[in-house]
């Protein structure tokens, strides 16, 4: 793929990624459900989740969806993003992406892929990183604690090396704004050198908004505005 990316390119690439064959039946079952991916939407704020769910009654299929329509059609998940920034300067400019496109409600299953089929995750992460670079956000909000690990904020050492680094970004904490800034890239990053990178981008790492208290959401909204005012 070239450096530019669009929905058609993403769909074609995901078809290739999901042709992957796992030796584990439980992982193959998840892969064979198909993939779900948000359509590329430009936005100054990018919310990042970990993967789409697979609720009871879902059918096996591959599809991309429109984020704006999802706010009204699936408000339980998507309305919380627009609500969070409705009183900020970013209220009309936000987007969303999941790092992974496989469909599974139990996020603990991600660890099963990391242990037994890491390349399946790596392929999706590389594609997601290209999409993030195409969106080119001014602020990234990672609103899932599990997704944070794949940015490289939580590094730990073991014999598997890069599997615990993933994007491998190194961060510097901005004490004035209370946000982590991407500064460099770990040598064990899965990102290839010809890729674009996100150096200089502020990233807020937080928990899932669904379970966040209203007081915490209010503080987060205030922080988003403060970051925006100091970057305009």
C-alpha cells in the first residue's frame, strides 16, 4: 500500500488480513466472524477503542460503518464521545477508530491472539496506524485501558521483545497540560521505517467512558479544552 489510504483500500487490506489461518480453533472462530471497521472520518480529536463487540444475534459479515450515523443508531456506545466534547472547541470535529477489527465482546480474548497469533494483531495494528495518520488528529484520546498497551505507554521486558512494545512510542509527560506527548519510537516497534509517525501528538490515556463517573468526565472535558487552547 502507498502512504495514502481510503475506505476501499482499508476494506481490501482487511480482506487479506482476515484470510489468516490460526491453529487454534477458538481464535479461528473469532477470525471467521468477519471484520468491522469505521469509515475514515477526519477529526481534530480521535477517540480510540480496542475492538468491536459481537453481541448475541450478530451474523457473520464484513462491513464498514459511518461514525455520524452510529451516534444515532448506536447511542449507547457512540453518543458518549460527542457528549464528552460538546462543550469544547472540538465539538464539531471528532472521529473514532478501534485498533483491531475482529469482532469479540470479551476483550480478554485479545491476550489469546497476542500469545498465539501475534502476527494477526500486528497486521491490524499497522493498518490502524496508517488510518490514524490519515485522520491526522490534533489530540488522541485512548478510552480503553487495554488499548493503551498497544501504543507503548506501558512497556515491560520479557523474552518476546517487540510483542510488548507494539507501536513502541516513547512519551514525555507535559506537566502543564497533564497529557502524554509522543516523542520518539522504540527500536522494537512494529511500525516500519517508511511509515508516517505521530511524533508531537498529545495522547490522553483514560478508561472506558461508559463506566466513568460524571465528575471524571467533567474533568476530562476541561482538560481537553485546556489542551486545545494551548495548541491553537
